[in-house]
């Protein structure tokens, strides 16, 4: 896994040098994952296809924004795909500035020690989500993986919007405590 | 304990960062949060916390191979639709390997490589290391904001009979602008023209091409690019 991450980081670095062969390899390695993201969030093949194309245009144009040793390169790519898909959902048209911000923030992402710590994060977040009511943990996962907004979650869980907000905010406070511990 | 006390006070910004990272907010709320994030470093640090932790959920996205046509469309859009800028291809540079035999790769130890600046006058704020694969031309460029000059010092590179080296500046998507001919065996102080100076800064690309005597017959380079580098602040 670490080896793959190093390879992806290397491919990104070569993309930043405008190496098209590296871009093609990067696409071959990562497009199934990123298509999984756009497809799951947008739930429509033609929209997901279009979003995937936009995502890789951004990756080609912004490959130099990835800082090795910070964010895992795969997380960075997933973040580009996820943020773009959410923008499409929110506005049914991409909002460039949000993507800029998302990328800028990712740039300043966790330092190497934090990245090291991130390896244990997977079980950690599962553990912390496990401490929430199942319904609320599902809502957090649904927001992250399916791009559900407060409105959609309220409809799905058949509760008023404000109730959903209050529920989730409390849950996020708990989650933050658990994740910071 | 009321709902309000749970979500007010110190934790509120962190909750907002989480809502933003998860994508829970409506378009309006999201835009407002984005504006605050741009202005507030502490909020950005909250956002990084959440982005880092939530990324552990990425395993939940199942891999699905995109249709083969997706790559073709992407490739067409990025590389065929518009002609790529002339400096945009490593392959192009590689194809001019005949210029000299030696392969030079610059170690980007810019501060070490840069010659000690002349303490009297030359206060360099930007530096670029120029080189290209397939060429032995290596040049360090130092930019002096006070004089608006770029000082070029060649570390290696040979004179080529019946050819001149020409320096170019590339800024954004604009066509390369000539900065004039340079000597490969001497120090060059190049005064930047006003239009280049106006946008000169980190990210400006400097390139050297090999041209017919007297320079490129066109406004843009015609010969092989033997060295290229991006200005970086020091």
C-alpha cells in the first residue's frame, strides 16, 4: 500500500512536469477508484462520466499542487473527485472556487507525522463512529460517501430538517472528541 | 443541557468545518463557509483535521472501471483540441538530444548551486535553474527586483557554430516573449521589458532555445529548447 502511494506520488510529480505518459499511467491506476467516487455520489452514468473527465483535467492542471509527504496521494485524488462531485450536486454546475479552496486546503494538509498516524485512522474512525447511534453513524457515512446533504438525510430518515441538523451536529462534536483523544 | 449549548462556543467552528468537509450544507451555506475558510486560518486547520480523519472512509468507494471511451475523450480534450504550447512536452525536448551528447539533469539544490550574489548590488529574490533533458546547457537565473534584471550564469553549455542562444519568458498561457540573445560563455544581465516585468514572479518560466544567428526569425522560438526552468522565490 505504501509502495502504491509512493508510485502514485511519483506519477503526480511527473504530471506536474507535463509528462503525458505518466498521466496515462496515473489514469490507468486510479480511474476506477475515482469513477467509483463520481458514480456513487452523482448516481448517474453520464454525469459521472463527465465529472470524471473534469476531475482528470483538474488533476493534470493541478498536479503541482500535490505536496509529497503530506496528504496521501490517493486521498488527495479522491478529495479532488469527491469535491468536484459535491459541487455538481450542489449547483448542478461546477463551482471553481470551491474546488480551489478544497485543493489549497489539501495542500496544507497533514504533515508527515500526521500522515504516519493516518495509517491507524481507518480503524480509529470506525471505532469512533461505532460509539455513535447506528442511525447517526450511517448519516455521517452517507454524507461522506453518498454526498447526502442535511436536506436529503432529513428526508431519508423522515425527520424535520432542524432535528437532523441538531442530531448530526451533536454527533459531530462527539466524533471530534473521540477522534482527538 | 440544551441543544444550543451543545453546538455553541468553542466547538461550533469545528462542527462547521465538519459540515463543510462532509458536504452537508446547502449551496448558500457552503459558499458562506468557503468565504470564512478563506479568511480564517484556524477554521482551515479544523477543516484539515476533518479531511484527514474522514479520508479513512475512502475505502467505502468501490472501484468501478470507467468506459474505455472516457480515456479517449479525456486525451482528446487535453492534448488534441488545442495545440499544446511548444514547451509543454518532454518528448519534444528529448527529441532534440542531438544538440549535445551529454545528458544533464540539474540537481535542484538551487541555493547551493547559485553563485554567491555580488554583495554590492545584486539582491536576488527569485531564482530559476534552467536545464532540459538531452541538453548539457545548465543555467542559473537570478532576478533582481530592484534593477528589474535577470542575471544568467551558465554552469555548462557549449557554443554552437552558426547558432545563437535566445532567452524567453513564458507567463501563464501567453505566447513566449523574447528576452533577447544570450552568451553561453559569459555572464548575462538581461533587462526585462515592461510587459514581462509587470507579471514577473514565482511561476514565470524562463527558457533558452537554440536559434539561427541573430535569433528566431519569428516572434516565438523556432529551434530546440535546450534549457527551461521556473522562477522560485528564495
